[in-house]
C-alpha cells in the first residue's frame, strides 16, 4: 500500500513554486507591519541578495548537490524583503490637514449611501487650500457624511468643492472593541468629515474613466431592473446582495438570521457566486467548443464577463481571489496548459497583496483563502469513504463535505473574531447552497428579460417567490432551539492551539503518523483546559466600570458570574453590543442582555443617598445624589463619583457634599460641562477620567489570577 511521506510532501512543494514564494512574501509583510519593523530599506537587502545570487550562479555553486538549498534560500529571502519593502513603500499616514478648516476639492468615487438622517459619500481628496487661492494637490481616499437634501443628487465622477474640517478617526473606546480606525487605515482611509449640504457645490461631473462609468451604469441598471420587477423589500435586498454585492438595503434582523443559520456567506458575493456565474457562462457558450478558434473566443468572453461581474460586486477580497483563480483556469484551458490548484491559490494571493499589502489583515481575505484551502485539502479526503456511493446520494455528500471542509478551514478566524458558531450550518448549507444557484439563474433571467415588461413581470414573480422561500428557510433555522452557540471566547493562545490541532489533523490525513495524532490530541486538551480555567475565573471575578459609548451613560457591575448595568435613557433604548459585546464575552457573558439592566431613575439596590456600595467600594451616581445649599458638616467620602448626565447643580456644590477619591465623567455631557468638571478636579487635585477622551473606565477589584 502506498504511503505518503515527507519526500512526497517536499516534492509537492517543489512542484508548486508560487506557494514558497508567496509564503515568504507574506511573512515579510507580517514581519514589517506586525512584529519588528526593519528601519533600513528592504530594497537594499533585495539588491544585496540579487548580487550574491548572481555570484553563486556565476561560479555554479548552486549546481553542486550539497549547495542546492542556497538557491531556494536566496529566492525566499528576496521575496521576504520584497514584502518588507512593499510595506515601507506604502506607509499608513495622511497628508490631509486634520482638525483644521480648509477648502477641499473632492471627487466622488461611489454611489451615495443613504441613512436615516444623512448620506455617506466615498471621495478622493484631490486638493486643499487654507485661503482658497494656494492649492496643495492631494490624492487620498476619505469618507464624507452630509445632511440630506432632496435637491442635491450625487453620482460617481462628480467634483465637489466645500469648506469643512476633516477629523482623524477615533480609536476604540473599550477593550476588545472592533478597531474601526485600523480597519479603515488598512484601506488607506485616515479621516472623515461631516458637512452641511448647503455648503457643498458641484463644479464638475463625469471625471471617471469609461470602464468605471460603465460599471456604475450597470449597477444602477441592475437596481432599477429589480425594482421594476416589483420585488418586495426583503426579497429586493437579498437579490441585490446576491447579484451585485450591494448589501445597503439588508435589515439587521434578516442579516442576523442568515448569520445564525450559518449562511451569511451567501449574501457576500464570493467564490461561490463567481463560480455560479462561470458555470452559467460556460453553459450558455458551450456551442463555441466546436472549434479551437471559437473555444479561444469563448475563454475571452468568460474572462471579460467575470471581471465585469467582480467590478459590479465591489472587488472585495473574496471576489478578486475567485476571479483570479477562475481566470487562471480559463487561460490554462485556452492555452492547453496544466493547472496546479495550490499554485493558482498562491498566485492570486500574491497579486492581491502586491496591490495592497495590508489586505492580508482583513477578515474577508483570511476567510476567503482559509475556506478555499480547507475545501481543496480536506474535501477530497472527506469523500474517500463515499467514493462508491449511490449517484443520487453522492451530490448531497459532496455538498456536505465541501461545507464541512470550508467550515473547518475558517473555524479559528470565525471563533476568534465573531465569537459565534452556527449549529445547523451543515443542514442549512446542504439546502441553500444549491438553491442559491437556482436563485441566481432566475435573477440573471430577470435582468436579461428587462426589455419586455410582461416577461419581466413573470420572471420577477418567480424571483420574488424563490427568495421568499429562501428567507423562510433561513428564518426557520434561526428559530430552531440552539441555532447558534454565542459568546465563544478564544484568546490568542487558544486560537493558536486550535490552528495547531487543525494542521495536525491535516498532516494526519497525509502522513498517518502517531505524532500527528498526539499533537492534535494535546492541543485540543490544552484548548479545553484553558477554556475551563477561563470559566472558573469568570465565576470568581469582581469588576465595575463605565463603557465608552456615544452620547450615553453605561455603567456595569460584575461579581462572581452575575452582574447588572445602570444606564441612562439613550443606553436603555439602544443596543451597544458593538461597543460592549466582546469585552463582556471575555468576562463570561454572552452579550449586554445578560446583565440586569437598571435605569438611572430606578431604585438602585444597595444604595443610600445616591451612593452605591459594591464589593466594599462606594460609588456615587451624580444623578441620584442629594445636594443642598444649606449642607453642613464634612462631605461624605466616596471612592468614585460617576458624573452621569447633565446637571443643573454646580460642580462646586456637589463636591461640598461629597468627597470622591476619583471622578469619572460619562460621554453624555456637553463639552462645556465636561471642561468645568475637569478644571475643578485639577484645582482640587482629584484624579479625573474623561470617557470621551480617555475611553472606557474599568476597575478590576478581584480576579483569581491575583
């Protein structure tokens, strides 16, 4: 019986040179951006290694068997420093003057996104001027928010002039909160602005190239066609997401249902959708396979169509990856060249990182490549026991194994970032993945028949019903008991152990060595041991603080696995899971709903005269304090004074009645009142924590690690 060993593995690596090159290249990017940045230019190192490689070739050193490794070593080092150089040549810094009022010339690059009270414009800042006469050229992406005005219509290619202030993007205010600033920085967006629509003038239009204008017209045509087909709101939102990648109209409730069912990837145009488009085109153009010349033209048509579709869908990392891979497949088929799957994956990754080295840190990029690697590697191995199964059963098994392989590949990223696991993902994908193909076929038919009103109406009815049924299935899985496992907390060590266990499983499939099984078992034991310790620690944990949330007061108190929160009206009526969820999960709670919620107007347990006694600490809430002008006697000593909302009482009067060791100011006070409290705290020499500028306040009283 043939046994795959290390020599076979090394031979596979040798046959896929782009895998080695890309791994070295990615290591250089990660090293420069995340680990220990190199101060000397990486291009200098590339020149040194190129010269030394030339010397080795000149003296034919690499031809000697004992020195052949030098050849590969040099090439890997060259691409490693190419990754370093690429980061050095693309510094993440802005040239736009921040926090200063200037005149700006802006180019609109995308269709406006309308919100309830404003609209968002993606723009390129082309120039700025302090006096309106001396202009400094610029070419930097930014985001502008604007008040709604029915008289103003914007489209890509419009040139705007306005007087405004661009501000830097604020960092996250709470531990483990999603870093929106870093997310935008990696897209080379460093600033945002808000401007009144009355202060904006459109001075030119049509300032985009023919291809971009063509793509925008196709996007608009698709939207108008689907609207003419009389789709209902939910069905229209899903149709746009499936066919064009436009998720603007998706409601949060529907999006959450798709997430709970484990089918959210169906709404994000990805390799699945590009593959469906490829199959549709291949089926429609199969008559061109009759001659070599027509077969070549068929490949050209498919290539052009795939990239037009990718452009319409927004060129997200998953779309670009799939489009590059299918393009390589089509070109190889046109030229009768052999195709290597792993080489294709590595090449597409290399090209994407060459265009933007920071794309590797985006979750969409990571999920896309991990999913396709999981499918390519694990799916054939999962199919081995079912190789001779019934021809009617085999497609179902293939769909399930593809889903399982993709889920296994992406599991570490999903659990680490999203902290949720869909329980019924196998069953839901078994039903909906092939069904989505049918929906996209019908959607393509609707757009193709838009010229004939009656045919458009009939095909629109079919599309509306098919998406309605799709949404019903998704909501059915969402309503099933235990549809998701929420609140999963993985720290860096646990995530690493999970990756090691999956890699050990992969090597076990290939090498069938005991060491692979032992490594996988040891890493899984370590993973669950750390999780058990984390649960035990959460049950013996005491902490309180105030979250940094926009224009709201949100204090929390946690003790021995239970807790409660005190909030103002804004925080009671709104959800701040975006700000609080990850931190609460790390403390043993699934979400903010797991905390007993109290309003500032409620009677607070264990409080007297507005002072809360929590785990031996006295915390005074300014909205519940008893403050009088005729107060006599020494002020009441408290450990913390929480300034919770705007007061009609002067700060001096509050401090004459209460003497805090520390003041914490919430984010719902006007700037003038915050300044008054800060000035008084400085005079009285009382430590002061301003949530608006300093971020959330968190005080750990007891943890088992202590």
